[in-house]
C-alpha cells in the first residue's frame, strides 16, 4: 500500500493501547530515553525482539497446585484418623512425614516457577 509523503511503500500502522501504572510508565519512558528511542519504538522493539511467552506456564502452575492440594488432603485425612483413634502408629507418622516432604518439594517447585 502506498502511504505517506511521496507515496512510499510502507505498511500502515494501527494503534494499540496498553494500560500501565505510573511506575511502569515512568520505567518504560526512562528505558526508552536511555536507549535513545521514542517510547512507541522502544515498546515495538521489545514486542518484536523479545522471547515468546511460555503458554504452558499457567497449566504447569495449575497442575502443581492440584498435586499440592491432593497431598494436603491425604495429610489431613491421616491426621483425622490419628486424632480419632487417640493414638498414632509409627508407620502413620512416617507416611505423614513423607507426605510433608513431598508437599515442601512441590511448594519449592511452584515457587521456582512463579519467579
């Protein structure tokens, strides 16, 4: 399509609006200024040259949360049985400790993915 002065062959641009907090806007403006760019050019560059978003991120978190919930449910069932009987078998305590270790490992994995 021919647009602009001298009818140059340039792809027409469309506006795209994003919402930023004051802090985010100030940071974007500062980064653009440091790189000697207009804000729109800077944001366009980030969009076209940055890495792609990992779309599996949300499903990974959801799966980890589901696993942690299942482990916690098992742990709660064990403690309910132990409290109802008035005593706790040594094997039950070992199972509970093993479940707690699994929960801690999953929580660490989840925290690592959220960072």
